[in-house]
């Protein structure tokens, strides 16, 4: 079946009625949506673009009226929010089009236009924070109590007031907003390098056809060939490291420049505060807690090598997948497991989940022209969230469906009057909810293991989730901090120096595992590094997920509430305060304790299962 491209006709979304068990369509090509549901044709898209830019050119008039009264403020914020929503919808459309067919020139244009239009709108409304701050915290609180229509803007108002020390005068704020895409240039260039014919190594894929080895394609290779493929990729990257180093340090320099304009001393704390409300030093807590628990990581990496039957504990073997022990999951299996894994969240949640699986909100076929992304795009403006991924019938693929559906539910459950008006979502909380679904899936599947060998495989999957989403991002956060310090000191390192720094860190994190020098190039395989500091949030997010799951399994009502009753309900839309509201403080070491309790329990289970088998 051909994919639903740009303005394709939607495929049928209705699924068979559910009987005693969730009977889902076994054909993954059934689970699609159409971009035509956003704009019916290209003419409509072009007209909407024109109208958004025209509205953005007029929105400045609100600067003169919005602070006169509570009603005027509510009216102004309504208009601004509607404009943001329309621009964000165009951004999402461009991202979806590009991710459905990365080879399409038209889709690339839609992506570029869509991401640029949000920058234009944010620049046009840069006067808003100054006007709200000028009204004053006391009067804003008074107006919120007097004007019910203003309540839907409460999170935005509270955030503006919290960010007041980092808010500039309107003209300067507008200039900084217009610079938002500047740091992303490095990521765009890096993506183009990956697509260019630069002599990338090639290896036979699982189907026998040649696969160009890159950071996103190693999983397409037969399992046993992946360590050698990774070695070949590292050697090729070493010859490009100075180019990649320039992209990395220039991105850091761009973020530093913007951060200093916003009255921050450096870029990492600026990113954590402005993106997610975290106090200074929060990123350093991620690193210090990873460092404190390296011995636990070393235990796991040694056990992993034993479980995979490797003759020595070599870091390259981290590229070997966890054994599936014959486990294969169809899309129907994966959706049924997602339903079962949701049981701790309650019967009402489970019923809503069944409905949304049937609602046509997912695009799952692994079509070759789709980019290898996994994302849930938020509900906004009366619209519903959309999931985009390429389902594979593996443990990892099935788990990803449960995590994505948990996130989809989070967005779908936001009250209609509190739907977001931008893609500026809280990354730690949002990703944390995905990890909640992942961990509930891991625990369910492991509890059903029919033999110690299958339980060993399932334990490795569960532990790899923590290695890949906590320790690896923590390692990169250390590298970020070191390179940022050198850039700030006027000593930006070249690519070879960055590879040396990374290799030293990797040796400490991998511990007794033998690390070949060429793996110093591995930092170049992390695409997000060239885009922002966002990869650092994944470490905090998986810790949030572990803390929420621990609460759910302990019968703590805050655990379920963290998933179903926090986002879009209170005074804040930033992760730090959302999680504080359910008793999780990720600015302190205590917030990470559940993650390491979970890891310790999994390691002990793996040790107990391995001992009789290995002996």
C-alpha cells in the first residue's frame, strides 16, 4: 500500500467493535491519518499562511489596549493565543509532511516555512511579557479572580511573571525571538551531511539488501553485525570530526549568546529554566547522580555481556540488541498489551484508551520514505493529538506503542479550554509520561515471562531503557558542560579535542567494559546534540517516569494523578512545578532515587536468573 502523502485521501479510521478482548486490526497499514484533515489542499495551505502573516502584522495594536482592564487582557490573550495556534498548526503540518516523506522537495519547503512562521509570530507578540509584567503580580491575581474568561490563560500569565528577571524590553525581546532558529542551523547541516554521499560505510541489511550505515540505520542490520558496523561508522566519523566539532561549538556559542541576552550567565541553565522552569544547577544534579551510581551501571554492563554470551565485556557490544528469545509482537499484540499495561491507571482510563486506539490518531506503517522518528504531536485548537512512528514487530516496537499511547492520552485528556497554543511543551514531564508507559509495559511483559531465559531478555530490555535514556544523556550533559566552559573561556575545542573528551568520559561510564579509541567519535551520532541541550531532559524525564511508576505501584494517588490529572489543570505548564505538585523534585538528588531503586531491583533479578543458567 502506498503511504498517505501530502494531501492524500484519509484511509478508514473505524475499527471493529471490541468484544471481550481488544480485537485490533492486524494490518499495520490500517493505522494511518491524512494530512488533508489539516488543510484540504495546497491552495488552502497557502491562503492560511498569507492570513497568519497578515494577522501577525496587525497584532501589535494590542500593546496599547491589553493592560487597560481584565476584560481587555482576556480579549488580547484570546487573539494572541488563536494566532499562535494557527501558526503552530502550520508548523506541525510541515513537520508531519517532512517526516512522512523526507525525500519530497515540497515537504521540505513546507517544513521550512512552517518552522519559520512560528518565529515570525513570536517576534510579533514579543511585547506581551513586558505588558503583563507592567500590570504587576498583585493586579494580575486580582484580575484572574474577577474575570473568569482570563482563567484559561493562567499558566501563560504565571510563567511570564516567573520569567520576569529574564524578560527584555519589547524590541530586544522581539530580536531575541527572531534568533530562535539560529542555533538549529547546526542540526540542519548535520542532517544534510548524513544524507549526503560522503563515503558512509555499507553493510548487508536484515533483508540482504545493502544499508548505508548511519546513526539511524544500525538497527536495520542483522544483530550480530551491528558492533562491527558501529566500528566502521566511528572510523568514518573520525575523518569528519573537525567539521562536526565546528557545528557543535557554534551551536553552543549561539545558545550562549541568546542566554546572555536573556540575563543568564550560560546556556545550559537558561535552557533548563526557560524550557521547563528548573532552577539553576538542575542539569548538574543529573550528572552528579549518574556519577554516584556508576558502580550500578558497571554491574549491569557486565551482566549484559554475560547474558549475550560475549567472550569479553566490550563497549562495542552495547550495539547488540537485547535478545528477543523468539518474542515477536504484531500490531494487534502491541495494542492489546498497551491496554493491559494501562490497568493500574484505572478502568475509565482503559476505556478512553480503547476509544482513542480506534479514533484514527496514529500513523504506524514502516513505509520506507518515512523518517525514523517517534513523536506525538499535541492537541490544539479543537484538534486532536497525532502519533507518528514506524512500527516494527519487536519488543522495542511494541513497548514504543505503549509509551506513545500514554503520551497521546496525556494530550487527549487536556481540558478543551486549556489546550496548548504552541509546540513549547514541557519536555521533562512530556517525555516522563512516555517512560511511564514504557516501564508499565516492561513490568507487565516481564511478569508474564514463561521461562528464566525470556525473563532475562525482558530484564535487559528494561535496563537498556535506563542506560540509553539516563546514563547516556548524563554522559552527554557532562560533555556539554565541558565544551560550554571551553567556549566561554575563549578556547573552543576542535573535533579531535571533543572526541578525546568524550572518550575519557565514556571510559569512566563504561567502567570495566573495553572501549576502543574510535568510539571517541560516538558523540557525533547524537543528532539532538547539534540542535539544543534537549537530550539532557531525557535523563530527568526517565527519572520522573520511574518516580511516577513507583507511586502508581505503591497505590499512591499522586502516581495516577501525575498521568491523568496534572497537565493542563493548574497554574503551570512547566515540568518542574508540574512534578513538584505530585511530590517529585528533580532539582534534588531525592527525585532520582526511584530510578536507581528500579535499576537495582532489575539488576538483582537479572543476576538471580543468570546465575543458574551461566553455571
